[in-house]
C-alpha cells in the first residue's frame, strides 16, 4: 500500500498571489539592447526591412502624413471663429509641435535601428505593459483615422468626378459619399477599394510606396504654393483688422483645434529601420517636415483671411469658396486635386505606420509571430500590412466613422506625452552607469505625473471657463514639479561628476561593455533635445491640456480600452512577451550634460 502524500494543499490565496507576482514581473520588464555586431547579423539574415529612404524621402513622408485636406478646410473653419488671429493659432500649435518633435528627434537619434516609435521608446524607458497600452491607444487612433480619411477621399473623388456632366447626379451615395443605415452603419463601396489599392502598393516595397508618396506630396505642396501665390494678389489688408475680433481666448482655443493639423511627423520615427542613415536623417526628417508644414499653414491662413472678411468664410470648403468669390474658379479645381492628393498621402503613410507598429509587437512576442514576418524579397511586413488594410477597410466600408471621430486623438496625445516623458527618464537611465535608485526613479515619475495632471486640470478649467486664477494655480504646480525635476537632475549630475569620473571615462572609451544586463555602443547621440527636463515637461503639460479639451466620449474610450488591453496582456502578452528577442535595438548613450 502506497504512502499518502502529506504535503499541504495549495491555498487559493497563494495561487492568486503567485499569479499577481508573475503578472507584475512580466509587466515591469523592459527592452534589451544589443551590439552592432548582433544587429548586423540580423540585417544580413534577410529578415530585416530594406534601408532605402533618404533624408528627402523622410521629409516628404512627414509632410505627406501631416498635410491632408485639412489645410483647405481647417484653416478657414478656425478663421471663422478666431478671425485673422488664426495665423497666431497655427503658430502657437506649430511651436508646441516643434517641441514635441524635438523629443521625438532625440529618441529617433538614440534608437535609430528599428521600427516601433513611441511603443519602442516606452518599452525601453518604462516597461512592457505601459508600452503595450501606448500601442493600443495609438493603434485605435490609426485605425479610425484611416477609415475616416478613406471615406473622405472617396467622397472627394466622387465630388471631383461630378464636375463633369456625365457623372453629375448619376453616382449613387453608397458608392462614395456613404449611405447611412441608422446611426452606426453606413455603406461606402469606394473607400475599401482605395484602402486595398494603397495596401497593395505598400506590400510591393518601401521604394515603390515612397515613390508614390513623394509624387503625391510634391503635387499637393506645389498646389498649396500656387494657391498662396494666386491668393496673395487678391488680399485686402483691411480684412486683417481687427486681428483678434473675439479676443485672445478665441486664438488660444483655435490653437487647441489646429494642433491636430500638424499630427503626422511621428511617422518619420517609425521608418527608422528603412532609413539609409537613421541617426543623422531621422531628426532632420522629423523637424524639417514640421517646419515646412508650419510655413504652408501660415501662408494659407494669411491668404484666406486677407481675401474674404473672416465672418463671411464658409464652413465646408472655405478656401475654395473664397477663390470662387474672386472669380478664380480654376484655383478651386486645383484645391480639389490638392485635397485628393493630400488625403491619399495621409492615408498611405497612416497604413505604413500601422504595419510597422504591428511588426514591432510581433517581434517582441506581444502579438502572434505572424505579424513579425517580413517578405524575403520585398522586405516589407506583408502580413501586418494586409491586416492593417483589412481592419481599416471593414471600418470604412460599414461604419459611420463620423460618430467615431469623437473618440479620436486620445492615442496621439497619449503617445506624445509618453514620448516626452521617455526623454526625461532615459536621461536618468543612462545605460552605462545607472546610478538612479528605485526610490529616486519613483520620485521622478511622480513629478512627471504631477505635470500631466496639472495640464489636464488646466485644460478642464479652461474648457468650462472657470476663473483664470485656478488655471494659473495649475500652471504654477506644473512649474514647481518641473523645477523639482531640474534640481534633482542637477544634483545627480554633480554627484556623478565627483564620484564617477573614472567610470565615465572608461565608458566613453568602450572598456565597460555590460552593466545591469544592458549595453551601449557607438558614439553619442546625434541630436539632443535642449532644455531637458523643462522642454519635455512643457510638451506633457500642453498635450494633457489638449486632452482636457477632448469630447468626454474620448475619455471614456481611453479608460475602457486601457482596461480591455490590460486583460489582453494578462491572457496573452505576459506569457509570450520577450524583451530579449533577437530583433532588438542599438542604443546610443545620452549626450553629455
């Protein structure tokens, strides 16, 4: 007769504790860094993407993502409320985007090897779960945005065709304009066709898709320049007075609206693995494309407010109507062509970015390995690309995306804020001599959270027109947290100078190769964001200020999606995620401070 086991039964509380322990252990993992030799081995294996994008291609990529039909609509719509002061609105929003771009440019320079963008930076600076949540918020924005742009593009194409008598009133709504069935469903046959066509172009290879983007982007930029030059001869400077008819508040409100007209420069960071000289070209592409967009927007604003009194501007197609009123109908046709080209490039780049993000998560195991497959001849992530195209096609063909637009921009603002925080954290988390204690890091993250909450609070107070005193209090709290971060950074820098001089010298000469399971290789970063941590904190504050301006449905979407994706991570991600995957990154150490 065998002996009975005398081991005590495992209690449910012990099992629950073990599950929680495993979950947090997985969630707090961060990305591993590798040597150039390991990276070169992967590149030569044929599993990487093809490096074919030069600096000019990257600039056009950023412009293509940012400037769509909005330049012909948003400029006039906001001018209707802000008057000629809309120019200041675009300058303020552009300035905010420039400092966001400075943060992106540093990180793109420090992590120039692979795709991933905000997801990759978060995975390295923070942890796996935070990176997964950033990805999910961004991806929902990209999917809804792609579907919305595709439907707008289909509508513009049909409207352009209806200029010709043979098509006038002969094209059913369900083909291009959309046939609503209730509040949710809306049939559109052309939008999915356009999406799959662009998906096919992207699957052919980055060279082919870059050629299409470059051609369309150059076309729309030329059209915008023609519009600005033609309109300049019709400007009446008396229309610029009064410059701010509804006061400064309308200009500030306008800045929060037009901020999203610049969104898209982050697409350049996601092309890192396909850039010929990423460490040099990515910062140029990010900042260069944004500066071009700012110049074009300012030109259009000055022209449209100078041609027609702001209170007479239309709502749907203000720029086209302004030129029609001056008898320049041919310019209106050019505007329609420019809008089609703008939407096409915005859609093309949006689909491109989605596939590269899916590729990054597939490589790290947070999504099935199917998404990590790269075509051996085309050097494109075909599976990820087709998936992104199919999801957007289904949404564009069946759903009324206008109702979904209320929950847009949450992911973008979240991603921008986290990227800014990554710049600050990675300055602490120097991979060669990390001297930041866990408690000190928690203290630093606390100050970043205070800045974010202050920005959100100020946004809410501004939105509901609460006394300006309370807004100022929120700003003062954010300034205090930023000063505390700056003081903390300077204290640590002085400690490192006095106690770690010899170690730092050895690191710079490459004698120390491994510390805390991470490695640093190569020269210092090519681009450094100035004024850290003040500049990143300004980004965080303003991004969260805009977060407070969003529709309340967007906040609900943020919370619900976060909870859902935590569940997805608990079921799948924590068991399959691998921060030490072969497809990893070269890290360039922080610039000397």
